[in-house]
């Protein structure tokens, strides 16, 4: 817990580097409300001496900072910035970036705000992709990504196992993950044979694994599937799609979720559609 009594989602901490004081502390306040812990929040000002690259290099090497969030208008020291990103990738330290100045109007705004040119967004995107920087569209998405990287190990591959109590929710999740470059593979015949007895005849064992709302009334079906996929070498990460509309019909068992999350070495997250 923090000194103010807040319970944090993880002991790990994120550092914020922003080329806007207002947005930097907005990210801090949104993250704080979501239970994230922070190491530093730095507004780089007009960067007359130290630039974003210097602060990024420091945080990448800092043992108290486990991930870094950037609000980026324009990078002045390109070689230093790339070197810091390369170091972050080598050390396995996640970097999350919100990049503004994509439009003509946004470019004018950043030029007047930071007195520098934004450069081509295509070039930034290429650098981010090359060095594994995770791009976020807005503050809420950046905070959500930060929550994930602070609580989960990084995935070893792109294959996702989806376990759902809602057919529609599972399909929606499969579409969303596929659109962002992840893979939702059909499970092997052996895996499907092991999972099929856990759900009603009208459930689906392929992936998404739909245990159905009826199959989840007693709780264990989703948890047993979760434990099977956590052990499976067919899957690199897990997503549980659950209803949290009722306190008495919950398909998640906190102790079993925690045990798998702590032992399986795979990222695991929960999404609720209610």
C-alpha cells in the first residue's frame, strides 16, 4: 500500500516523461486512480539542456522504474532517443508512447508549444515499431496498457487463448485482438477433447472457448479451462471475458486466478462486458 492507504495493483512502478506538464500530471492522476504506482513524473519543459532522450535513458537504467510512459510532441536528440529505446528493448523494459502532432494543425500546435518540428509521424511509427514501443491513442489507453505491463510478464508470442461466458463477448474480443496483430488459434483436437466435458453441448471448445453463461453458473468451468490453457504450449497469453453484473453469479475465483497469474509466466487479463 501507498502512504495514503491506496492499494496498488503491483509493486512495480512506472515513470512518466512528458513534453507537456499538464498532460504528464493528467497521466499521473489517471494512473493513480487506477491503482498504479509511479517512480517519477517529469515534465521536460523547453528542453534547453536535458531532453526526453536523457530522461528516458535514466529511467531505462533505473532499478525503481519498471516501465516508462512517454507523451511525445517532438524528439530533439534522435540518436540518443533511439539508443535509449534500443537499451529498453534489450533489458525488456516496456515503453508506452502517446505521440501527438500527426495532423497539420497538431504539428502547428507542437511547433508553437515546444518550438521544434514534429517530423513525420510515419517515421516515429517506424521507430516505435522497430524498438517495440507500444503506441497508445489516448490517456485512458496508455494507463490501461501500463496496468497490464506492471502486472503481467511480457508475452513470448502472439497466440491468445480467450475464455468467455458470452459468445458475443468472445467474438468481439477475438476481432479486437486480431485487428491489433495478435493470433487467436484454433486449439488442437486433444485440447478440445479435454475441454468439451466442462461445458454444455452448445458451448464451443475451439478458441474462443465459450463455456456459456449456463456453464459458468457454478463457477469452476471457466477456471478449469483457464488452468488448462495456462499449461498449454499452444497459447502465449490468456484473456478471460466475464460478466460482473451479479455478485452471486461470478465465473471467476480470485484465488485460482491469482495462483495461475503468479505461476504460469503468461500475461493474463480480464475484460468484462457488463
